């Protein structure tokens, strides 16, 4: 060991000797830092960005690497490939909760030991990510990425174009499956934006078994990535490591016939939009696949972010922000589509609902109370007509459009709201209901419903004359 210590001290860079436990059961063995030179030890003891020491006690030869850094599957894969498979490895890592990049070179050591395999690790630290180090792409990778970018930037229908791009990526990677999964951890939700399954493969689309709980798997991916650019699972040994840490996800992978996987986060402006991955890929071409996916992912995330932004702007332009129903602008656009014949329907129902008593509430209790009344009114209508189009047509007036539903079902809901409206201390509506079993013209339906609503309001004040003078 003394000779090995002298050997490792000759490195001008931070360096250490790692050992990887030899196992015959396919499980990744324990990785230990057997020896380290002075520079490497100083690095471990150096204060990190949070002002806390990387470790609190004196460095001890033979310590498990997890004593000094979070468990990292990519790091373990590199060590296993170098020490066990006796292959030189170059890699880049970014430790969790740090703003540094570690450039690593691992070289195998031919030390005879029945229980362990050995390699050297030398590394350089940079305070900022150096894109140039990871941008030395092959001509084939550059060509593939450029093709993807051209498709995405020229897309008039992003969904259709993304399907084509994902199909291309799957083929480039020689994979059975490629998927873009969007996530919203605040709302605990996820959805498939695009995916591609190889024909006649044993792979299944995640759409077949995507459940509400799947977002929990996605959260675990953040820990596995640990701010690395990607997660690579190449073989049964890597899958076994996943099984030890995340047994439920391992079961999901097994059920989907996954044997290998490259997983990357879709990140834009420091926000996670989702993930992209290929499974059962050509493991003999791992480096090129990693390069292709890392660069392509940047453009995919950018286009999805823009797509989501436009969607939110469209939603805001068509939604009444107070009540959460659609606004008058959206109503006018919808009516125009009826008029020009782009909406197809067999039967048509239109309901005008005018909220009773908004003005006196505003006058006596203030506009905040009036806003609450409007929100409660909208909630009542959404509860009753949850599968219909609901618009705020004016200050206290709502429009409901219902297509291809039985008249009896709609009449029952209208009757219930009228009955509930007799309690004037709660949400109370005057309603105008028009139904045409043959469809008919939307303008006629709205006109008739409006007339009937005013007649209903007239009858309401005849029953409640005490309310009239308050308006």
C-alpha cells in the first residue's frame, strides 16, 4: 500500500485509488476510496457552497465513497466499467447542490485481488460548467441534432412534429421506445406529450399503464439524476441497483420489459418540464446516444416551454379570471364558429342565467362580497352543467351552451336551480331555457333564451316584491 500511496502522490491533479467489490450475483459491488493523494483529501475537506464541510472526520483509507458524496448511479457505472471491465473511462459529473463540474478520468489497475478490482481516479474541478468540453460532437450526432432542430423550428403543429421527432430519436438510438413525459409536481400530475414504440417489439407504451401515482416515480428520477445530465442504465447490474434504491420503479420497468434506459430531464429556465427517455437502446453506441439526447433535449424543452406559454396565454385570453368560466371574448368566438358552420351538432340547448341580487350585495357589503357571490354563482353552474360550455356573458349574466343532450336531463337541472333560487339568501338565478331537438340557429336560440330569462326575472320579482326596490 505504501508503494501505491507514493504512486498516487505523483499525480499533479486530485487523484485516488478506488476499489470495486467483485460479485457473481449481478449486483453492483461496494465502491471504496482505498487511497487518496493530498490534493484529493483537501478537496473532500473543502467547504462546499452551503458552508458545510464535505465530511466532518479525518479521511480514512478504505472508506465507502458514499461517506463523501451522495449515491450516484452514473458514478458507480463509470467505476464498475473501469475497474471490473478494465476499460478507461472519461466522464463529467456535477455533484448535487453544487455549482462545480468534475472532469474525471478513470484508468484500470491490474492488481491481483480475488475480492476487489481497482482503478485510479483523477479529476479536475471547474466552478462553472464548460459547455465546450461536452460539445465535441461527432459529425453524425451534429447532423441528427440539426435535423431535429429544423423540424421543431419550422413546426406549425408542434404535437404532430414532435411525434415525428420522437420517432426519429427512437430510430437513431436503435431503441424500442422513446417518450416525452410532462410533469407538474405542484399539481402532482404527469402526462405523455409524445412517444414512439417500435413495431413488433415487446415494449409497451407508458400510456397503457400511466396512473396518478406514476408522478412519484418521476420525483425519484430527480434524486437519481442528482444534477447529472442523464441517467444511464445499460444492463442487469444497473437495474439491480435501481431495485435496491427504488423497488417500485424497478417493478414498473420490469413490467414494461425495460432492459436498458437513458433518461434525461427536460429543463428550461431552471424549471423541470418533464423527462425524455429511450429504452432498450443500442448499448454499443451509448456515448453517441448520450450526446444526441443531451443536445436534442435542449431544443425539445425550449419548444415545449414556448408551447405551454402560448397555451397559458390562450387560456387567459379566453377565461374569466374571477369566476373560472370562459369569458365574453371566448363566447363571441364560439358563436362565430356556430354561425360559419364549423360546429356540428344534432340538438342545441341554450340557457341564460342572470344572478339575482348582485347590486345590493355590492352596495351594502362591498365589491369583495359581490365577487364572492359571482364565484359562488359560477361554481353552482359548473356543478350543475359540468360537461357543458359555460360563459360569463356580462357582469352578472352567464350563458350555457349544451350540445346533443336529452331535453329531459337539462330540464331537470334547470328545475333544480330554479327551486334552489327561491332561497334568496343563497345564490339565486333568473333562468331562460331554450331547446331545439333539430339543432337550429344559435342566434335564434340565444334570442329566445334571453327573452325567457327576462320573463323569469319578472316573475321572480312578482314573487319577491321586497327585492325589487333594492335594485
